[in-house]
C-alpha cells in the first residue's frame, strides 16, 4: 500500500491518498480526508497515522511517501502482526521526533468517554465528526471533520477508536499532544494484543497511551458516572444523527449502571428491557455489557 498526505491550502483540506498493491485489500472510500489544515507534521507520526488508518487493508508492503526512521520501523512492522508486511523507505540516519506535554481524551460519544474524563484529568477533548462542516481547534476541544471513521478495522471498543487515534497523531504536533486517553473498558484477546502493539508504536513516536477504565470493576465504573439526567446534553451533542438520548444504547447503559448503584428496581427493569431490545435489534455490546444486561444488572464482575 503506497500512501501520501496531500495538502490543499486553498480548500483548507488534507487528503490521505493510497494505492493498494498486490495482496492489499481495497479501503471503503477512494481516499481519506480531513477538513482543516496542519502546520507541522512529523514524518514518523505521519507514517504511524497512515498505518493505523489503513491497518486492516495492508497485507503486502507499506510504502509511506516520506518513509520513516529506523527506530519506528520495528514497531510499525509489529503493528501488523501476524501479517508479515514489508516496510519501504526506512531512513537509517537519526532524526528528531517531536514531544508534547498535553493529554487528550478521545471522545467516541459513549458513556466510557464520560467515565474516562472523570477518571483522568486531561487538557483536550479530541473528537472525530462526520457531520461537522470544518475542523474546529480550541484550547480545550478539537473537533475534526473527517471520513476517517469509515476505516474502522472492525467491531470492538478499541477497533472503533483506531481512526480517532490516527487523526490525533496527525494533529499531535500542532496541538502539543504527548498522551492519549482511550475510553476502553472491555476488550477481547485480539484487541488486547492490538493495544500492546499500538502502545509500542505510539511510544516510538513519543505518544503515551493510557486506558484508565480497562479492567475496572462494576462499582468503580458506576461511581465514575453521574446522574443520567445530567448527561442528556452530552449524548445529544455527541450523536449528531439522534434527536433524543432515549434512542441511544449508551444512555440506557448509564441508566442501568445508575439504577444498579442506587438500587431502584423500576429503573433497573426499564433500562434492562430497553438494552435487551437494542441487543435483539442487532446492536453489538461487549461481552461484559451483554452479561450485565442479561443478568439484570446484578453481576459485579468487571
């Protein structure tokens, strides 16, 4: 897979262009784009972002147009394991990799974002949006207008965040980012293995990864969530295509956890029934979430 970042200063847009080669799969769109601009883009962080964005489509060789440094080459190859991907353009000469001091929480619109924000202090909330007309960069919030979410490598809490991580890497130098907080709680073994490889790759480009919710038990998670009524605006703003938080499974999961915490049988029954309806309609919950729903919220296992 050959990749290149193309800047259009007149349209204030960024395009990730790619050319699949032998053994590669074809991504779901002709190219990946971001509305907005970048001032600084380190070569190694760019290569890591391309690799993550196209993670599930690269099988033969990976050819970022600007190459990468030798210290990043190993973690890049390891990212694709057990696939054996040939990496081209490796520069053996030493080069500076930028560092940052700011912590960004990746906003995926779920109840886990709320819990992670309360568990870990951050400087920036970073969010991908398919409906925002342009990228908005503020002192505390970065909303990136992009189609990156189309490139998610599959189901699962970590897989859903991979496009956001790729976008955050592209903006990391301009935004001074040095740490990403992932709102993940329950991962299968495949995602746990991917998290280890991902953490190694980001460490190689001076970005730390933190997952403060991973493996937390029910009591800890519940205590990190406020009253559901105080989150209605959060869920409404976080899901542009929903008219009411009642249409969102995450809102009802907060209600389930809150009812479990407060011991309100009526609310517990209502939340369980609504979440079971979501499950029957095809919504995919994690194994921990599914077990909690089916056990009527009485399972204290994390």
